[in-house]
């Protein structure tokens, strides 16, 4: 066996072998029903893993149509990832074989190590020694496996096939993590990565957090934590995550009984809850109080934009539920917004005279669905609210409708029309306004349809209020931490300048304006000298070069990799978000992508300057040159149709990209 000690930084470069392996060996794969090796292997196969699969079993020649091998050493080619599900007494030898085979990552499902003490603890120490000497990384032991949506890797000891999404999970309890994956999938969200970290003999919680911080597939990070063995390292890793994306944690082992259970479960030392909470809040971690709230927060953060502030609008069909929702909001530190008189007058022009004339907007059991949808739009557009709660807590009337209609099929068809209408109305305002819209509802089928549409929906107003409040807390942390980071970069020599420093968004706005101003002055000067058409041609040449530089910089600064259409869309999205574009991406597939612009800052600036006559030539020449050059930088085989100006009041222009021959 190779006896070299590998630096941590070198191991970090091998994360792709865990989450996007080209090959997986399953040591202990079996065809015997009830065996973990059988469940594990069949789940990997059924999940449609994209790489090579090698079952390892000395007693089998073939498993599920795959050739079996007597040991890992006899697998014919290199192996990125090995998953071990053999009795504890055989694990050390199996892992040693993986090291000799130069396997990059090893996931040990088997239990019976440090958590049992004695011989188990000694065996775990031997696993660590093998990894440190060989450079192999190890997940577990005593874990439930790994999932990665990008490679269709379902290396799980239970047959769970989660919906693909943007949430990545590291859980010190496999069953809690599996529950969370299932919940996210059922509620319209989904999972990018999952790791059951088990005993963390080798790779620790902080290691996974650091990877997720820079992982482009991950937008939200969630963790169930029983113990933190290195508080300083955890804080550093957590802060790396929260500077870029939300980190939601649930702490277990909060009581003496829970701490004892944690010790026997994964050999964890639970530690002080108060210390953990204080440290987590300082690092910007969003804390959940139980599994239900953990799932609620993961769903909300993954499906909703962050609110700009604490002001909430409420639309309800029942006064009592409006009161309870308002109470829940204020109890969670939110502000039930006071509506401007102009908004009250506007709603009064259409709503029944007995509506509440304030916020909550209580439409008093009105059956006019279009009125509710119109009120959502008015509050989000003109009501001065940062988030909207749509309350639909009515009881399930499908049984009563069936009695009236006379048959179950007709009643269900009628109810589905109502449900779909409500869902479509909420989805439309979410898409239009880019603000959080959360739903409180009780009826199970309505909740299911909300989930299918990607709308965060909950069974009580309190759960909704808690989620919005936690999003506000994270938004405020981001604002404060931005100032702190700038102060740290300026250093002590800039203290006079830092006092009263502008928030980061104001600084960004300042530089956006300066950047647009310089570009505008330059264009007007060459337009004056050469005329509009030649100026546009020169501008297009300059911008096509700059677009290549900017595309590469966005990829580097935001850790974006790849050469497909999803990478192209991701990089353009990052630029447009920074420049305050309003847009949608209705299509993003392997061979085509469509980006629809609703509000273009370039157009707005030209309008403001009274130069709308420049728009056609700027779009046809400059904009096309910029985004064709951008696409070619990502992949020369991606082509752009000439951007199509819509001008229909709802959409300004449309970009259509195609990838030639899948290259």
C-alpha cells in the first residue's frame, strides 16, 4: 500500500469523485432480499447512475445484469467511489483494498465502530490511518450513504429517489436526513446533494460545509447537527456558507437524555446548546427548532427570494384567520404593513363594501377568485409590502360539493378547477413581482398542487410567519456582514472612511451608475463623430471583447464551471441580477435555452435620457454581439439567434440559445 500522507488541500480537489464519480464499486452488493447490500446496490442501479457500476461479492458472478468481482482489487479499471456494506469485522480489510486500488472516496455504511467503544473504536482508528496514509477520503462509518442529483448517484441504504433541486444536506443522522429529502421532494423543492456523515471518522461536518459553500449546484445548505467537535472550524466553515447562501441547522442533543442518545448513536459529544446557538447566530446560521421547521425553512429558502424588509401583506377570505395571521406575524417580529390610502381606495373600487379596509385584506368570504388575484397584485405592486401571505384556511368542502353535484367524479372535477385557479393565481404573482409569496392552507389536495407548482405552502399561519421572519433575519445578516467584510478589507488605516459606511447594495448601485454613465458618454462621443450606425458597430466590437473577459470573471468569482447551456444561463443570470435586470428563464435544457427580459436597465437609461431612437440599433448590433460572444466563451458550439424584441408591454426581448450537435 502507498504510504504517503496527503495534504488536506489535495484531498479537497477530489470532491468531484464523491458527487460526480465516473465509477462506483459496491462492496457487499447482494441479491439477498433484506440485506443492506441488496438495497444499496439495487437503489444505485434503479437511480440511473451515469457512470460505471461494479458489484463486489466473492460469492456471485453476476448481480442485476452486472458482472460481479470477488474483491475491489480485481475490478478491472480505476474506481472513484467505493461504498462498503459488509459486516464490521470485514470493513478494515475492504477499505485497505480500496486504498491499494487508489479509490478516491470510500463510503462506509456499516455500523459497529467508535459508537460501540472497545474493538469498534480501534477499528475506526485503523480506517483513519489507512485514509491518511493513502490520500483516500472516507464518509462515515455508520452512515446511510450519499446522493447527488448531478450524476444520478443514489448510494443510499434505503430506496429513496428524491426530486432534483438546489438544497444540499449534510446530516449527522441518516434517518433525519432521509426524512428531509423526502419532505423536500413532496413539497415542491428538491435536493442537489445529500451526505449522511455518520461517525465522521475522517471527513468532518465542516469539510462538507466548505464544499457546499462553493458548490454551484447548491443554493441552500441544511444540516442536522448532533455535535460540533471543533467549534472554531465549524464557525469558519459556516461563515463561508452564509456569506454566499443560507445555512439552516437543527441541533440535536439539547437535553441530557438527547446528549446520551447522541453519544451512543454516532459517538458524538453534544456540547452546550447555548454556546452552539450563540456561535451559529454570530456566523449567520438560520436555526430551526424541530424537524418540521427544518423542512419548512429549507422549502422556503429554496423556493422564495429573500424579502427586502419586514413589512408583510395578508390577503384572506376569513376575518378570524386574518387576525391569527397578523398575530403570528407580529409575534415573530414582522410588521403588518399599513396600506397607503391610495391602495385602500383602489381595493374599495372593486371589493365588496364590507371588506376590511386595511391589512389584513379580508374579502369576507367573497367567491370572486379574480378579486383575490387582483388584490395580491395590488399589494405587491403598490402596498409597500416586502412579502405576501395568501391565507386559504377554509375547510375541505369536497364532501359537501359531492352531495350537491350528486357524484364523486363531478365534484372532484369542480374542486380541481377551483384548486388550479388558486394555484395559478399565486404562481403568476410570484413570477411577476419577485417577492416572497407564501400560502397558509389546510386542504391536502390544494397543498399538493401548490407543491407541484413550486409554491411554499404550510398548514398554519404561524409556520408561514416563522419562515418569513427567518428569511428577514438572514437578509439582515447579509447586509451587516457585507459592511463588516468591507471594513476588514479596508483595514485600520481606513477607519475614518469606514465610519458611516454605505451598505453594500448602495455601493453597488453607485458603481452601476458610474459604469453606465461612462459607457453612455463614450458612445455619444463616437456617435457624434461617426454617426449612429458606425458608432453601434464600434461599440459592438468593444463589447464583444469585454463580454469574454466578464464571462470568465463571473465564472471565476462565483465558482461556476461547465460548458453547457445551464452554465451559460447561470453566468448571465449572475450578471443580470447584479445589474438589476428583471427576467425569466422558461426553458433551460441540454440543447436549448430561452431567457425572456421583462425590464432592461439599458432601455430604462436610454428612456430617461430621451434617447429611445437608439434602442433598435443597440439591440440588433450591440446586445447581440455581447451575448453571442458570452456564449462562445462558455462553449463555441452554443449559438444565439438574433435577440427578438417583443415590445408587448410584458416582455421586452427574448434570447434563444441552442447547443449544436450536443457538443
